[in-house]
């Protein structure tokens, strides 16, 4: 059961850091990120509990349903490069319908009163679509950290505080990396390309 009672302020840090997240989001459209910003993102993501991610995704689907009876294209575009994200969107759309937060007629979906209440509760606790989009994009990116000792690239993620270099076997703190590159996609060999502008995406 999805309990809206668990939404007790967990989204508020997203709102407090909105200016910083917008700047980082713009930077990442180029596929690069400073090490200091990578550490900042990692610290932030580690502070988010698994239950918060679950509630954020529920709220994201409900938010899309409040605006359109055909929410899937908009939701897919939020992390357009990831097949895993598309599967998650389908899962959470099913979840909100199963829990009675949305209903489907022959062609369209819409919020129920229960769904509207859950969404309003999340918004009261700081949920905001653009900020949550930032979280989802970071969760679906792969970071290549360049070793400061030998220059080898190492696949990792924002939440990893350290890694063992594939080139020289040194144990390296994420913060000590020479540089960071970001791959957008389920296949980390993809070059990071700008994600499309969608309604509510973080801008200037």
C-alpha cells in the first residue's frame, strides 16, 4: 500500500537547492561535470531514502495525469535515453491505477479524488516536477571518473564515494578524481547528448 502519511518533508531539500540543481542540470547537457559538482550530487542522492524515490515516482505520474489524459509520452521524455526508465514509468502507472489513484476508461486515464489528495500532500511536502526530474536523470546516468594517478576511466555512479581504479588498482576517493564524464543511457558507451526540453523541465 502506498501511504501518503510517509510524506513528511522529505522533498523539501529539492526546493531549497533549486538554483544549484538548475545550474548542474544545464551543465550536464554537455556530458561533463566538475568533480566538486559530482561530489555535491552524490551527497544529495545518498541523502534520499528508497521510500522517497518511490513516493517521488508516484507523485510524478500523478502530476502528469493531472495535466493530460495521455501522460506516457511526457513521462518517457523526462529520461528519454533510458529503456529502464520507460519500464519504470509503466510500473508506476500500473501502481497508481491499482491503488485507486487513477482510473482508465476505454481510451484515457484520469486522477481520482484519492490520487489528487496524494499529489497535493506530496506538493505540500516540497515535491516539484522539475526538481524530481533532476533526480531521475541523475539516477539513470553513468559516471566515468578519471583516475588522478594513471588517467584511466572508471565506470561508477554519483553515489559511490570511492572506487578501485581499473588501470592501476589504486583505491581512489571519488572527490580525488581528475575529471568526470557522464554517459546518458542504459549502455554506458553512448555519448551523452542533450535531453529534450519538456514542459516543466529545469531551465534558466
